[in-house]
């Protein structure tokens, strides 16, 4: 359910702008969670880069074994494979993610849900093929959908329906970004930008008091162009999470089917929102919210964002035009001279 649009393109802007300080900004990068990660940082005191790289990669490996749904040997997939209603020990981190997702799901009125993957498989969203299911097929799966069918303790999860499965891909990368940032914080690094699979968190500034710059991509299906640049410079971490639909859809018989499925109906969303971006301190919440807002669309999503005072940018498509719809909190933050700004 997690469809991210920043990805490598957005981070390229950060890399290119950072290259003007080759002696000060250091980078550690590599494969991670079926995608890639890049950590850019600089510090006024000496660091053991080799030790730091080991810590970051060890943490990535640990989280991968815990949360990756594409790995049959992961903890979350062991839980999914168990066909019973017995509690399964999964650890407090996975329980935490489920509980955060549960709260976001409630605010989205059930549109966003970690158990929605069977609907994706039913629709056949694989490769370039789409299999449109019948209403009866969708209805038959409803008994296996819904976080209300997952109970939790501090360290365990229990299925009320043994066939239920939990997919944490829409929240795990945000959590991962936060964990890598904690390693940098512990090492005394005050200036960094961390990216995993397009999820970003920044802190501090670049050398010479320059801001970190991150791109939001224009929602075009077959090209990569800038919509906006976000300039960030603040002492506390700020995560920037973007989700988009514009490279994840099928056109069939004159109808466009989005990869974003509404867990309430088991069908693709039909609203005009093609991209959402949230700027929020906690990357775990940011990851879940960006996907949830994309599922809700701007009409419902703006009401929730305004109620919770969350800075969110929705982009709707009307024909060939893209309409930006900021939440009240985002408009107020930009007008108040906050530590982040949009550069056209």
C-alpha cells in the first residue's frame, strides 16, 4: 500500500547540491529493504566512519529480518504464516508499528490498513497485468481484512482470523529512517540527511550554514521533473514523506485503476489526488500518514490534517493541470518563517 514518489530522483537533488562540499559532507549508502539507503552527514569533530557504517548496516539487517514482508524468514512473515488464533511473540517494535497504524487507520475511517494486501493480490497488481475481480470475490476477502482483527500485548500479536496477514511496508521504512537517525544522534552528529527507499529525515544544516534541499517530484507518469524544492534547516529532526500514485496504475477499457486500494471497499481509490507530502518530526508517523492521506484524497484528507494540525501538501490532477492544496498547518508554517520553506 505504500507508494513512494521521492525515491532516488528526490535524493539526487540533495546529492548534487551537497557535492559543493566534498571534503566535509560524507556519505554511506547501499542496498536496503528491497531498495537503497543513503546517509549524508558532516561533523565538526572526528568520526570513525567505518564503525558508523557498520552500525548503520547492522541496524538495517536487524530491521530487515524483523519487518520485511518479502522475506519468508522475517518475524512478521512468521506471524503471517501461523494459521491460528494463538498469540505470537513479535517484539515491542512490531507491536508499536501496528498500534501507530491502528490510530492512523482510525482517523482515515479505515481507508488505510496494514491488512489490505490480499486485495492487492486479488486485483493482480503484478507486472503489467490487471485482473479485475468480481464483487463476490472482494466480499469473500472482507473477513480477512481489518486491524480490528489483530489484538496486541506489549510484545505479541494475535489474529482473530487465522487467514489475516499484516504488511508493514507502508510504515517500516519510516521507522527505519528514524532508527538510523538515532545512531547518528548517539554518535554526536548534529547535521545529517538520511534516506531509505525515498523516506527522508533531516537535521541541522549543510556546511557554511546552508540548508538541506529535498525535491518533490511533479506527478507525471513517464518523466521526472521538479514540482517543488523543500529547503530545511533546523536543530531538531524533520521527516519529509511523500506518497504518489502516478507511476502505479493500469489503464484498462478506458478506465484508470490506481494501485492505492481503499481497505473499506477493496477497490482502487477514484479521487483526483496523485501525491501527498507531510512534514513531521517522527518519520514512523510520517510514513503511515503519507500513505493514509493518499488513500483518503484531498477532500477527506484535508479535514483530518486540519483537525490534527498536520502540515500536508496534497496535489490533485485535473486533466493536464496539477492543483496544490496545502493544509492550514502547512500554510501557517510557511508564512511564519519556520525552519523549512518551499522553493519554486
